[in-house]
């Protein structure tokens, strides 16, 4: 199945890697989200309906406690995000120019595959998904786009559906 | 004696033996492919193994764990790219050795060091796990809650640069674990009328999403076609007698370091490898050779990294607290099989502990044979185009998740977890504490509530073990903060020394 990656895909980004840059606005955004999420947790926890009110350590107590702790941590994080330099991100590679569209397309394709699967069956949905995904990430040539998806689908379908009785 | 016989007998089952071999093959392959970590592979495989009996399932998962720890050394040495994070320190001396035409020698020494490290740590598991478990069997609700807190704080302190982000991730995991039925009263919480949520979020799907799919998405986001080619000239394979003697000391020290680091919750081969390499450099008569192709450096890194396996297994099986991220995933699978790792496992299923030790030792010895006999063929794997890797991994993640419940609902949970995991990765929130919180949340909540209802809050600090664990947890959180403050002070004073004019003004 030896075809190489699409040449345009190879040419678009420089080969050398670069670390992601620290970002204060990203940190503030994360802290604000954490604040909102933990606040929502507190409110939702207060709204839990219990079958027998005990006014003490009931099913609401633990999630509410977690929400309060989270709220305090998120508030501290927000302060840190505003007053201190942003955290370094040297352990992360920077996203490439084609990375975001590729990622969105991958998530969308996978979602479409999962939605189609119950409607048309795994044996139909999987090769179509694999072929589209392989094309998307740079695979070219009839063997890569037709034979590879068919072989992988068969390799998954036969043992799982036939032997392990997983209803694919 | 019966437990030993029964434990070993379970492995004579052809299915278990086949599963062990399959796991080993998969583990070695995924280890050799940069981008697929051991955690990702075990997470992925856990979806497929749930239909197997526990022994066969454990054979697959543990063999992947061992195999990945051998396979990942190959790209580290030949292309300077760690196959998994556990082999980061292997690149320091492995790649320089390969560039000097000693790739074969580096591969053999790496295999021997990894084997030795794992076997030494397994001796510790065999000797120490049961006494630790017997001690932990006496734990009441207060101690169990404090143990979970301790495990979580250690994971938070080692897995994130930011303590606040790590803690928030831990709280998020604990909060997600509250979805479903209350562990004591059975009341519904956060189910929003969705029946599937009654039993909580399916944690295998969350784990595969956070570790497997998120990693794949990150690779798509950051992919730059590289031009690194594997080293093709492998040179001589076997070390000389003088070289063996020279390696004895770093091997001994790194075995101890790796086992101790592995026993710490959440600290894995990556940290152990770096610590072992650094320690060996300080002790060496030729520290200047470290990083330039030192056999001592390579031995130290790989021994320490390998030795984490037994240490990690000891903590996981004896206390029920995962020793590293692979063990966190394995813990999830064991819970689904109806096994609860922890002190009671030693009392309820002592034969299973023997089986686990036997699987680890057999897998290690088989890996040694595979490593020494057919290392050359593995090199070809490094040429596999990424489009096959990515599409294959994504499909297997999907099928593995689906197979856990035979419902596409779990696949949706996996996909959503993958997106959340990517956002967390890109924003510096570690996934480890989320998974640990999710797995141990019900245990923490039920035990804390029981302790408070029965004895009141004072029990947490009046029981010596509970108080000690909480104190250790506090120390675990404060130490990184103090270390960072010290480092900042040092940097400031160094800057002041460099620029005296600025100090005076």
C-alpha cells in the first residue's frame, strides 16, 4: 500500500518544529471558563432533588463542596492569570496553518461516521469514513484510498462481528 | 501455596497465552511508533478486552505495558524521537551512540537494561506488595479518603506545571464522577433526564478520549512532515566484558531509583529515566561523556524507566491508587471486570496477584528475546506513513469504545472527551488528575461521608495514618511551590550578578 503523503501537504509547513507561545489572554479565558463551570456546579448541586431531606451530609453536599473548592481555585487562577506572566508552553508544539482546518474536518468526519453507522451499518460507513479520512490526512492513490479502507474494515468486522459477536 | 499454583495454572490456558503474545506484539509495535504512547495503547485495548475473562484481559494489557517499554527505545535510539515519554532520557545517549555507528550496541544494552530494571522491580512487587496490602486492609473510611487525597495531590504535583490547573483538573474529575446515582442513597445527580447518565459517564470512553483521541487530534494539529531518517548502519551488537562491568553501578542505582519513583502515584518512566540519568551522571567517573554517547547514561536511563513498572504495579495493586497513567487505565478495566485493586484484592484473589506477577515476568523475558533476535525488522516500522497510523488509531479507538457497551452513545462520549482532552492539552490542564478523580471519586465521596457521619471531621486528623497521609498530601502540594520560589529567587540573584548596574540603580 505504498503511496506517499500528498506533496502539497508536505510543502505547506516548514519541517522544523516550534514551541507554542505563552498567552495571557488564553490563561484569562481558561480561568474565566473554570470560574463559570465551577459556579454552575455549585448552582446545579444546590438544585439536586433528594428523596429524603436530611439537611446535613446528603447527596448535594459533596458536589457542592467540590464546586466551592473549584470556585476558590478558579478565582485564584484568574488572579494569577491577570497579574503574573503566562505559563510557558514549551512542551507543546505550535499548531500549523493547516492544523486547525484538518482537526475540524477530522472531528466532523468522525461525527458523521458515528451518526451514519446506525443508519447504514458499519460495513458501509467504515470504509467510506476511512477513505475520506485517509484522503484528508494526505493519503493518495487507489490502493491507499480503496484497498486500505476495505482491508481494515474487513479486519475489524470479521473478528469483532463474527467471532466476538459485537453487533457492529 | 495453592494461590501460587492456581495463579500459574491460569496462564497455562491457551487463550491467556495467546493474549499475552498478542499484547506483547501490539505493545512492541506501538512503542516503536512515535506518537502512540503505552497509555494510549492500553486505553485503546481496554475497550476490546472487556469481553475477555480477567486473566486473558490482564495478559493483553500488561503485555502491552511491558512491550511498549521495550519498543519505545528503538525510535529514541535510531531517530532521536522517543517512542513514548518513558524513553525521553534514552535519546540523550542512545542517539549519539547510533550516530557513532553503535546503534546495534545501544539497542542491545537498552534491551538488557530495561529487562534488568523491570525484573528487579518485580522482585520488589513480589516481596512488598502483600505486606503493604495487609497494612492497608486495616484502613477505615478516614484513611481511605486520605489515601485518595494523597494519590490525587501527588498526581497533581507531578503532572502539571501549574498547581492550580492540576488541582482544577482533579476537582473536574471528582465532579464528573458525581454524575449518576449517589453512592450511598442512590439519588439521581446531574442526569438531566438522560437514562444513559444514570450509571455515570462510561469511564473507558472518557479515558480513550482523553488519552488516545486527544493525542491524535494534537498530532493532526501540529503535524510537520519531518525529514529525520532512521540510522541505517547498526554496527556491532554485543557489549564487551569490560563494558558490562562499567554498567553494573548505574544499573544498580537506577533500579532503586526507578522502583521508588514508580511506586509514587502518577510518577512514571519519563520522570524516572531523567532522574536515573542525572544521578548516574553525578556518580560517574566520566560525567563529561553523558549526552555524548555514554553507555552508562543509556543504561541508567533505561534501567530506571523500566524499573518503574514493578513499583507502579505495587502501588496500584496494594493500595488501589494508580502508580502511573497506564495503571489508571488498567484500574478502570479491572473495575469493569468486577475486580477492585487494593488491599482486598490480596485477600479475595491471591491467585490473581500471582498471575499478574507471572504475566509481567514472562512478558519481560519474551520481550528480551524478541528484542535481541529481531530488532532489525522493527526499524522498518519507522517508515510507516502517518495517514495509515492516524486513520487506523481513530477507527480502533471508535471500535474499542463501542465494544464496551455496544452503543454509539459511548462513542459520542469518547469523541467529546477527545475534544475536551485536546483543549486541556493545549491549555496546560493535565488529563491524569481528571481520570484519577473520575475513577476514585465515588470511593473518596463514600468514605468521607461515612467518616463524617460516624465519627465527625476530627477523625481525619486524629487517626495517625489518615493524618500522615493528609500531611504528605499537603507537603506534596507545597514542595513544588517552594521549589519554584527558590528557583525564581536564584534566577533573580543570577540576573542581578550579571547586571550589577541595574542592582545599584
